[in-house]
C-alpha cells in the first residue's frame, strides 16, 4: 500500500497563536516538534496497517518544519515548495492508494480555530461551488482527481466535522477546539496515540468509500482582504471580478482550479 500524507501545523495539538507557527520565533521549536511527532504517529499507524511506501509532504509555510530524524526510516519527506499547482499535495499521483492529512485546520471565515484560514492569511475566504472551502476540501478534491481517496484527517473539531460532510466514511481525530481566540486541546501524547490508532483503522477499512464524487464543473470564488487584489486576479484568463473584493473562475477540470490558485494567490 502506498500512502500520501500532507501535514500542516495550525491543527496540531496545543497550538493557538501565529508566532508559534512561524520559523524563527522562540515558541516555534516546540510547535514544530509536536507537528513532527504527530506526523510520525500517523506514519507508524500506516505502517501498522501494512503500508509499504509513505510520502510525507511538509505543507506549512516554509515547508521546512518537520524534523526528518523523528520519522520512521522508511518514510520519504518532501520539504520546500515545488511551485506546481498541487501545492500542499505536491508529489501525489495515481500510484497512491490513499491520502491522509495531519494538523489541518478550519476554513477561513469560520470560528473553529483561532488560526482559521484557507491557503493564505491575506485572503478572507474561498468558496467552491458556493460552499465555504477549507484546505482539506481543496486538497481532498485534488487527490480525488487522481482517483486517490482521502481516508484520514486530524485537526480542530470543526475541520473534522466539515470533512465528514464531504467524505462521510473518513476517519477523523479532533485534537483541539477553537473557542473565540482560544483553543482547547487534548494532551499532545494522547493526540499522537489517537492519530496512530485512527490512521491504522482508516487504512484497514474500505478505502474506496472515502473517494468523494467529483462535480461535473467547479466554480471557485476567492474573497481578498484588499479589493485591488481581486481586480488584479480578474486578469487571469477566464476569471472575473465581482466589482468588490471577490474574483471567480470556473472550469470542468479541477486542475484548472488549482492552477488559478497558484497564479492569483
């Protein structure tokens, strides 16, 4: 079994502020270590379930957060940004049997995490076919385009609940819950144990049940914090501005949606 694992940090146990997620801040090292340990736990759970190939994509900010020495020796780690349209899912292709996401967070425009955002902190929100989209949503569809089911996600409670709406059979592990500008988190050691157990269960279940149905067409709408950025994005071929702070783009091929985000964000 070949597994692709995308890892973020804002949905990691105990993290509540932006400085904790930023390379160079005094509080960052603890956060990066916890992110690394949660990813390690996910890899160990996958190995328990029989995975013989695991590719981890470090998918937060600099993409240089995970300590490779904390991962199992058999795991490959993709660090840095390839700058292709797959972004947080770079390295994924049709050869994988499953995808998983660790440390994910609620969508921009929601109240599920003090650090809730989608793709970029300089935008307000992203809608996909009229529904507020999280990075999980965008990346699960990216996996589905290759026929790869997303079988597991860990992160804040609201993110896990929204993931179930898209993929009812997905296995989730909520490690925290946003309360205004605060976060109520379980113990990091418990988070690691639950992640290992959860991904093992996910990979021993019916993987095909976690493949979301791809809509026949997609419309993405990005709402920027600054209106002129929507105006700028409207010059992307096929895009249009709403005359305020939103820019929209439509296509029948989801890869076009990913490419639009690559160039306008």
